[in-house]
């Protein structure tokens, strides 16, 4: 397999004056440098949190912390597919809402609000059959537009191994304050 290796130096400056530098190495099968410029690929590293947010939405928001109920492998497969279909349907509703309202980023439309609106629709079965018009926004879209999230802040936390659950407090203080960050990325020749 042929791969492309991109090396970059990333510098993060917080508003308090703290600076953190790091080396980032990206290995990709996207070989065409014209279609996939190195700086664009490395800039995607800031969206690494999105996949973790997606797992949170699946595990915590849809399941509500519950475990899968099926007792057989076929049942587990069915439940996982149902979760993925539900997740995708809600994400499509959010994306359609964002397309119909280009002034708001899809990152600001709440998955939790969309889930609650969808559950309400199922409970009420409101206009399930009588409405024949297609509305890209619909009731789920209207609900997420009524409760937008604040703009996503730039995250600058380095990757760390999560501490095992313990009944004792962690040593030291944890800085949970929000910081404005300036991120500089330099592609290294190699």
C-alpha cells in the first residue's frame, strides 16, 4: 500500500500567554497533493473531537447510559443497526436544517434537542399520515433552530490517557476555564 506522510509543526497560543508546540505526523492514503493539500489535511486535526462527540451521542444521548438489551448476537446486530439508523436520520435532519438556514453552522444545532423532538413526534404521531408536503426543516429542524448551541470554541487540550475511576481525588488542580486560542500550522518539508 502506498501512503503519504505529512509532517507539521503545530503551535497553540492561549490568550493567557501560554504557548504549546507539538509535532504532528499524518499518514494518509490520499496521495493526490493537488486535490488534498497538506495544510488542509492537517487543519482537519482540529475536528478530531467530532468523532468523540459522535460516540457520545450514540452511547450517552440515544442510549441514555443503558446497555443493549438483546440476548443473542442477531438481536445485538439489530439493536446496533437501529441505533445507527436513528443517529443518521437525526444527523440528516440537522444537515437539512443547516442547508435551509446557511447562516447557522450545523455544529450549533443540538443533537439532543433533535432527539427529544423526534421522540415527541413518535409519541404524538403528529401528522404522521395526513401531511403530504415535504418540509426540509420540519418539526425537528424547528426545534433545533429554536435552541441553538453557542459557537464551538477552539479546543487545545492535548491527548492524554484517561485516569482510571478512583474514589480518591486527583492530585493538583484542573484548569477548566475557556481560553481563546490561536493555532499556527507549518507544514515541514520532508
